[in-house]
């Protein structure tokens, strides 16, 4: 008992309250913590709107806090509910005890009389929040990697872990519970089965979801910066992009020698080429304005610029890998390989966590923000500042390369 390391801050606070005999504090922690209940997957799939109480032979209903959950398996899933929810739905015919993290130093066996349920409700009503607070770094102290390639790959998903209030290093992922995770992937991504998940994951790992036009514009500037060994003026950048697009249009109209002979190509319509050039020039101006704001807010150094927006896909790939585990669309082994690939992809494209973060945020803003500098931007900026300043952040404890 003396050398037990609590898996997370939740279990540590439960243990400290229990050791001190402060049961009010224990219930305060429980009221803030999602309590996970095991369900046979067959039953959960057949009744997605229901939750079933399966009591032990000694009339206990076992629940776990997030840090005490076992690794996901195909046969069993977990759904999370609040202490207030349990108090609301409990009936006299339900189990006599609620067993919290049984077998651990933080365990408690709670009676379920009407007075007990009223106490649960009172603590739930007084809870300042439910779940881990959003916008902060949360980690598993045990049960999740803190160093090495897998930890690095998980840290690539740091933006979403911080914004969603989740353990950044939980590869054995349960999230908000089986059906909540499935609903999230369906609503936000249109993913409803394993094939969808695998396809989306591969697209993200290959950075195939970010606009190729965005990457083209940034690639032109990278070449110019390399050629001239320094910052690139916006007008120079625009002119170079225009010249490149015109060359590409001319080359596409040239005859091509193939194994079947000479193929004569048709020139692209002038209006199409001119429209493409105008669009890329507008995009360059948009990127330049975002970067100006990034510098003002400390996302970029005074002379900094964004190398690539592939980080937008790579960061989401890291999270998509473990979301698939929570939905049982993928296995832990598959998620581990995908997370490691995400870390390697980030290292190929960027040179530091700060560079990666700027690329991720620019991609997010180009996709969602439309130069409003609203919550799509301010939320990402807040996560960046947290991840680059919090002493517990993986970005400050795991080398980028």
C-alpha cells in the first residue's frame, strides 16, 4: 500500500480522502468523476440506449474511475455516468452496494439506502464540473506511456487531448464511454464501422485530408526560403506561385510520350488557369495574415512562418487511432502502430513541437475559422500555450526529434 502509485489524479484524490477519513471529500471527487460500468458488448450493441446493472453474487454493482479501467477487449465495453445519474435511477431492487474501484487502495463500498442516494445527489449538485477540466494537461501516471516513440506519437495529438479534457497518454482508450465515442465519430466524421475508421485513419496519416492547394502554396515558399536563405516577401511569394502555376498549365498542354505513343493534351481553359492563380494569391494573403496574428500571440517567433499544414492531419491521426479503440473499430496493436506512424510523420515535416503546433493551428483555422479569429483560433491558441508552458506537458518532457 505504501508504494502504490495512483493511476491518475482522480484515484490519488480518492485515496487521500479515504486515508484521511474525509468521506465528504471522497464523495466530492466521485461527484466530479465519470463512473464507468462494464457491459457485454453484444448487449450494448443490441440496446444502445440502455444501461444494464449486472450485480456480483454479493449484490454489488462495480464501477471504475477513468484511471482504473482495464485495457479494452472486444467482448466488454464500458459506459460512463455521473454519481448524480446513479442516484437518480437507483431503485430498491437494484444492488445493495456500489463498489468503486474494488481491489485498489482507493476502493469504497457504498450503501444505497434512500439517505445514501440523497447524499450522492447533494454532492453531484454541488460539483463545480464533471469530468477532467478542459484546457489542461492530464496524464496517466501509470498505465500510459510517458516516454519513448509511442508517447511521442500520443503527444502529437496533444491539442485535442487538452481541448477535450482527456489523458494525453491513454492509448488503451475508453473516452466518454462506448456509445458516446461511437456517436462522436458518427456525427463529426461520418464514421460508423471499421472500414470507415481504417480509411479515415490512413488518409490522416498520409496527410491526404488537408487541402493540396494549401500545401502547394506553402511548398512554393519553402523552396524560395531555401533558395534565398531567408524570409520571403509576400509579393515575391505570390509572383513565384503564379509563375509556377502558369508553367504547370503549359506543361500539361504539351504532347506526352507514352508506351502507347504520343498523347496530345488539350490546353486548359484560360479562365480556369486564371481563376486558379487568383485563388492561390488570395490564399497566400490569408496565410500571411494568420501568421501575422500568430507572431503577435506568440505562436510564431518574430520572423517565423509555417512550414506545412500537414500537422492538422497528423495531430488528428494520433487521436483517431485511439478513438477507434474506444469504439472497438480497431485494436490496441493497430492503434499503437498508427500512433507511432503519426509521431514519425510529424518528425519528417517539422523540427520542433512549436513548429508542429503552428502548422496544426493554421490547418485548423484555414478549415474552420475563415479569418474570424474566433473560438476555432482562440481555443487552439490556448491549447498551444498550455502545452508549451505547463511543466507536466509532454511537449516539455519528450524531445521532438
